[in-house]
C-alpha cells in the first residue's frame, strides 16, 4: 500500500468507537431484541392456546416449531444474499417480513393459520439475526469485536425474557393475541429508523467494489479523516478462498464450519426445549401457571453474561472460553430437574442455567463472525444460525416425545443437559483444528476502490 491508501479495518481499529458506530450497534441490538421477543412469544402463549382452543400438548409441536423452520430457511437464504447484495437491504426486508407476519398472527383463528404465519415470521427472523451480527462485527475494532458483538447479541435473550414478563402481565388483561400484536407493531417503528439511519458495512462495500463516495460518506461519520485517502483497501487473510458459500468448505475452514454448526445446533436444542416447554413442565410439577411462566422467563434473561464472555474472548482463546460455558451449562440444566420441589431454589437454578447456557450460545455468532473473511462472513454466520435452527426444531419435538413417553421431570432435564456436552466437545475439536489448519488463502487481499 502507498501512503494514499486507507485500509478500512485499520482505520476502524485506530479510532475510538464513535457515536455513529454506537447507532449501528443500537439499531442492531433492537433488531435482535425483537427477534428474541417474537421467537419466544409462542412458548409463553402456549398454555393459553391449550385452554382456548381445547387442544392437547402434542398438537402444539407444529406451531411451536413452525417459526424454527422459517428461521432456518430465512438464515440459509439471507447469508449468501447479504454477501452479494449487502447487509443493509437484507436487514430492511427481514424486519418488514417478521413484523408483518407476527402482527397478522394475532388475528389467527385456528392452529393451521397460526402455524403458517409463524413460519413466515420465522423467515424474517432468520434473515435478520445473522445480518445484524455481521453488520455490527464489521463496524468493530479488532480488539473489541467479541465484546461488542456479544453485547449486541444480548438483545436476543433479553427480548425473549421481556416476552415472558410481558406475557405474564398482558395475557390476563388482554389475552394472548395482545402479545403477538405487540410483536408486530414494534418492528415497524424500528424499520423507520433503519431506513433513515442504518448504513451499509464499509468492509462489504470495499470488498464488492462499491462507489468510493459511499465508502467515504460512512467513514467520515466515524472520523473526519476517512475522507483523506486516495483509495480504500481491505487487507485480510483468507480472502482468496472465494466468496459466499465457497468459503465455508475451503480447506482452511471446513472442520471449523462443521463444528460451529454442531455446537450451535445442540445449543438450540437446549434453548427451545426449555423456553417452549418449561412453563408447561413447571405447571405440571405443581406450580401455579403465572409462577411457572415467570420462573421460565428467567432462563433467557441470563444471556447478559455474554458481555463477560466477549471480554474473555477478546483476550483468551474464544473456543475454549465458550466450551467451558457449555460444560457448566450441562451441570446447571441437570440441576433444574432436581430442585422442582423448592420454588426459591428452582428460581435461582433456572436463572443460573440460563446465564450459562445463553452466554455460551450468544457467543457463538461472534466466534463465527471473527472466523470467516469479509466476502463469506454473512454466509458463514447465517448458515451456522440456519443449520442450528434445526436444533431448535429438534428441541421442541424432543420434549414432546419425552412427555409422550412419560419420562419423569428430572430425567427430561437430564436428556436436555447432554446436548451441552456435545457442544463443548465440538468447540474443543474446532480448537484443535484451528491450531493445525493450513494458511487461509495466502497473501492478504487488497480490494481497491479508486476515488478518481
């Protein structure tokens, strides 16, 4: 590079995190918060559906998992689209879709209609999450990427927890439909802010050869010196592995890709098995319905611990940090099944298990975002999330099957806890593979965008 070149990542690294970058963070945080709210809402309204529509528990499995099929489809499609078209346009479309579909779900009159609308909601949610993670990570300095990305991802468990608290308050007053109506209105407010203020990733614009004026305009919002370069460049290792889906199974990334998929899959087995079924399981264990809902809502609230994990990931090996989190999760989830007779101890245990599980799970997107190069980052994050969603589907059906087999309360949680041990093992395999992998594509790519 000459003195007239500006490496956009080096530029981001050497300047303080600006108010404009915090705006990107806040916007994506609220996208992910609404994602968590809409995803978890169906589990919190499930007891009301059973009562109002007179259906049996196993009949709920399709509607509980419909959004998860949509989440998988949306993520798998949106990643390659975002690597080609840009993160911003895909995010706008995704928020529009899940807001409209969730709002329409409030007017469903039967299980079949609700199932279809939850699938469409899931498509939007699945497209939004990976692109929010990718966009934030690409505006972060290298030394703070994990902690900032994890802090943004905390919006998901917080949104899910808010869904529980709001459901416990709203359903007795206005019925279950009010929860879905709120999940449809809020995204349209956010959409207006996004349309006016949300920028495209500068890393993506350089990698795709966007007009220099667009890159310069965004960089100047971060720091005025962003306009001083003759040309903008993007220098990163792994850039010659191809673009989009090709990156995922290049020689340097294949093992890591598979292990990220497995870890995220098993993490979502735990999350959806518990978030969808804990209110019902606790009620059957003898707790009042409102108490069961409130205690279950503590499980996703614990995800704020991801900020601590992000700090640790920026300083130590991220694979090992998250693996330890999943190992502790296995123990905590097992303990939930042993303390149901003591409401106080159950409350503390559910919160602790949620803190561990959601912290580990919420850290995986930051790990994936740091793992892949720019031209394959959205695809890498999105496919991990998309493949993982099938774990959510499996988790929903898993507890339904365990209930059909009439497994005791404690054994249900023992089975779910085993999934965390698999996630831990997958991350340790990835750690070993990363240490021994070949160089990621040779010399660093320099993507040039001339100002002249």
